[in-house]
C-alpha cells in the first residue's frame, strides 16, 4: 500500500473556496473595526496604538526580497460632541456608511462605551446587516473612477 493510496482523495475546485465578493468586503470592515477597538482600548488605558503592516523590500546587493514591518497610524472614527458625548462613524475606506436612512453616526455618552459599540457593530457586520451599505460605498467609490 502506497502513502498516496492511504489518503482520502477528493475532487475540489480551489477557486470555490476563496473569499470573494461581499464576504471579502465584510472581512475588510471587520479588520478595520478590530483596529478601532484596539485604538479605543489603548486610549482608555492612556497608551498609543499603531497598526503593523508588512512591506516587501528588495535588497539590491543580493536581489533578495524580504518583508519589513511598517507602523501605520490608526485614525479614530469618532469625535467629541459639543454636549460631552461622542459621535461614532463606521467607515468603509474613507466613506462613512449610512446605518439608517439619512443617518450615519452613532451617539455615545462616554469613551467607555466605544468598545461595546464597535463590538456590537462587528456582530451586525458578521450577520450581514450592513451589506447594502457596504455595497453602496463600494459603488460610489467605483463611480469616481468611471468616465
């Protein structure tokens, strides 16, 4: 008996298992919401927070490519309101999503509620409640590049 014959072999299309479409858009938004949660927690603790990206760099002497960590700033999706509260936007790219008809901000009383708001929005994104808003944001972004 060979090693290959001892394995369970099935036919499967790898392209069918790739994350595409709205699932990829949801994941992108969930990643950015996780960044906002870490920023809110860091500000509550009095610390700073930066996201780490990896950039590929080619060494010109020996022609090797390596990945170098690059720290990037996380911009907050909230501002302080005039009455002491805070306004929170959920953004896809640089565009605030419309959460209800004509409304795009969430009112929060204090900075301690920020993490809970972002966690509940992440739950809504996983459930698909913001799919139409995400698709609309992508559509307006694409419209800027059409002739």
